[in-house]
């Protein structure tokens, strides 16, 4: 993942990343129920530009157990450290600074993991290139300890007899041909799960969306790799066995909530190892002028004995979505494979496809 991030995407992503600033934390919901505005054709209006960037992790740290909400003191500490980090990271760079050591300068002690993962080596990103969020995510004003809301804030155990996916093997570096490389590195889909479903922030940058509605469909434009997810309204799932990128999404309105069911998800977009029999149900509900509640449920009876899921709130994007000019066959991908061929000529061959 780090190689894909630093090499495969460095030259393409950043025209869109630096302009984004996370919105202030939403306030507690008012006592009176919010009524979403309507489109000219009568649907609840979800349209606009939104972001789901936050400092809340997908899976809850084990130390919190079943605790869903941070204390005010914990929030102040986490968000205060992020604010300080922003001030330090936004300082001007000394143009006379000596060249970094071989392999790049090491991050300072206490640096946030997102910045450690993206920096260090030559070509690494500093804060000027990244937007991993500067606030805890709130739902109805509550600062959440995780996106996943199932017990323990994590996916349940796999059912008896189902082996856990070998994630290390799944992401093992293989360089035989372009198809071995990740979807993000090939500029087919964004790395992480921005497009989904479920739709989750990637922890680095460009976690932004634009929603456009018509009477018959809802389009979600995803900033990462300029994906557009089309949700057909009041339709039926395809039965031809084709598994399109982002799956086959069909939606309907349940009052003010857009309900979406997605099937036919391709293997390369598996979630926690599930794809073949995976159904993802999503709910989009406008809860206020600056609040869009997103909830998802994971259903795969071949993997888990019970359904599970999570939720978060989108906040308005403070800016616009610009083109993410990444395309399959870009220079980085060609050079990655050329580097592997050069290693092979030296007798220092990278991993073969058969090891994956």
C-alpha cells in the first residue's frame, strides 16, 4: 500500500487535495425534527459537495471496549494535538535545508501514524500533501470512537469453519504484469474504500464527494480517481453475472431516507474478505443543513452469523472537487514494472505472481 501511495499516485492526486479543510464539528441536533429541502421533482435534497474525512477510525481501539463515545477530555486532547500538528506542518520549509539522509528523514517522535505511513522515504508526503482530518467524527453531536457500531466497534468473528482472509497474502507485492498491481496504483479505483460500498475515508486525502440527483437515479462523484457511482432508483439488480466496479446499486426512498442495496461486488473490492455473497445496505439521511447521516449494514451469511455495520456523518466540503488526473497506464505504473524487470536482470527478482 505504501509503495502504491508514494509512487503510483504521487504525480496525479495532489491537484485536488490541498484545498480541503474539514468543517467544524456539528452541533447537537435541535429538538425539532429537521425537514430536508426538496428537489424540483419532490425528492429529499441530498445534493451538494460533502466530505467524510475525520480522525475517527473505522475499527475501535481495543482499549475502548464497547464505549461508543469519547469523553470531552479525550476529544480536547486528540483535536488539540491535531491543531498543533497543523501549525507545525504548515510552517514554511527552509530552502537551504541539507538533503535528507539516504532513505529519507525519519518522522519526529509522536507523529501521527497517517503521516508516518505517507512520509520518510524520498518522495514521501508531508502535511502539505495530506488531509487525514483534524476533528473527531460526530453523529448527532456525539464524538464517536469508531465508524463501526457493532459490539466492540469491529467486525464480528467469522462463522465456524470460515478461515479469516490472509490479508498479507492479498496485498503481497507482485510485479509480473499490470493486473497484479492494486486498483489504486492502476488508476482504476481509488485506494482504500472511498467509492465503496461501504464508503469510507482512506486516511490520507481526497475524501470528498458530490451528490447529484435525477428522478430516476442518484450519482455520487468520488474525488479519488474520479469515480462516479450510479444508483438506479426503483429498479432491479442485474442477473447477468457481471460484477461492475462498485457493484450493482439499486435505491429507493423510504420517507426522507435514500435506501441503497448493492450486490455483484467484484473480488478486488472485497470488504473484510467478503464479496461473492456480499450485500451492502446503505441509508443516506439529511439531518440538518450541514449534516448528512450515512449508515451501512453488511450481510453475508456465508461469512458471518449476524449482520453488522456502522455509521458516520458527512460534513459539507469547504471547497470544490477538481479533476483527479489519474489514468491507467500512467508513467508510475510503467516505471514500477520496468524497475521489476531491471531487478530481474540483476538476479534480484521481485515476488512472482504464483506467490500471491
